[in-house]
C-alpha cells in the first residue's frame, strides 16, 4: 500500500524536484502544496498552501497523510529589505513550521522531515575541519538562527507526541534551474569573463539537487532516520578555483581564471562592504556525512561532474530559449 506524502514548497527549487522524484515511485502517493506556480502532472494531487505562519490552516492538506516533507521556508536573501529580519524569519521558519507540525500530529501524520540548512552549524569551517551533524550550533545570521530554533522546537514536539522528526541540513544546493551566485558563475563563465579566482585555496561542500532529493526520499521510509539530524553533500569538496574550472568544462568554455592572491580579493571585498561575498568565494565550509552514510547506508548516487554537466546543459538550453 502506498504512503501518502505532503510536500510543502512544492513549486520551489527543491520541492519541485522532490515531487517529480516521488511521483515516479509507486511506494508514494504525492500531494504537493505551494502558494503559487504549481505545475502538476500524472497522479500528483495539488493543494494551494496558506502563507506560512502561526495561523495557517493545513487541515485539508494533511488529511490522510503519513508523512510531510517541509521544504517551504523564508530563505536566506542577499538583499534583505525587512526592518527586523530575525522576526520575519522566526514568523515563517519557526512559528509557521511548528504550527504545521502540530497540525500534522493532530491529523495522525507519522513522520515529519524538515529541510533545514548547514547555516545551523555555522558560516565556515577551519582548514582541515568539517561540520558534523551533532555539533553544537554556531548559527549567527537570522536565517540560520531561525532554522536552529525550528529544529529544536520540532525535536521537543517529537518528545511530547511521538512524531518521527527527521532533520536534513544541506549546504549550497545546485542543479538545473539554480539561481543566485551559482547562476552568476555560470553566466560569467559562458561569456568568457576573466575571473580573479585562479589560486583560491579553500574547500567547500556542495550538494547536487538529485543527491539531496535522493536522501529525502530515503528518509521517508528508513527506520533509523527517526529523531536524527543528517548532513548531506556530494562527498567531494572543491575549491572555488576547481569548481570554476569544472563548471567551465561542463559548459564547453574553459574558465579564464587570473591568479590574483586570495588576500587581495578578501581585502578588496572588505573595502567595498562585501566581506560576506568574499567569505563565500574564499572561505571554507566542509561537512562530514559519515553519520548519514553509516546510519542510513546512503551514498550520493550522482557524481559532481555528472551534476555539473546536467546543470550546465539546462543553463545552455535555457539561454537559447
């Protein structure tokens, strides 16, 4: 008998890929919830989601569900406009998430999978070190803090009610349709723009969309997943220099990388008030996925190069249309 699964944020980058993946698996009956932009096909049933918050009514969407994968969130934004960002993040990511989870308990949902963020661990790692799933949180920005508070609230609810909570913290996610800085890199490389990142000595963990979706699907059924936090990545960490080179290869446009010293880049970024950008380009952020591998028997099914090729092909096709 198939399990009914509700995916929130189903029109988003992760949610839409997850709905597509689960809809091809006869073990699941997929229900997709999104506020707008929801394109359905096959056996997927759609639901117009309310605004995430402490007053949202999820009753109809949760009827008959065995599990929820909660992808919807107020995401990290580059140009924050809110006067009090932390309050806004808490309203959606903490209050909205816990309100949904409480209604899920009332509806008889057995498992609640929460797509969190590596920002709960922190912003960067020291050379040769990596975040682990059970490390103490060093969240420092409003988004990361809100995700940490949501995690803690969900685990407390699980202790009270028996709800099987599973938490997955991805680092930067890329794949077909990726936006923000990753899309900018694709555009720069495709145009042949010289970039000053030829000698960046850092290491960053990334996760391909296909790999993240594969893990989320596994967490729906694996008995050892309940009550656990997991980190996820492609299993291969890259420097910014190596990432750009391999992206260029995937695009068929060799990267034009200038050997500008890393210290110059960091200093210049600080002078123009973009220290945050230099940290993402020059700093390290590595995750250790040993717990995920051992407890769930999971390994990334898609390699970095396969994922970069798929991402680049989508980008080139979209650029032509």
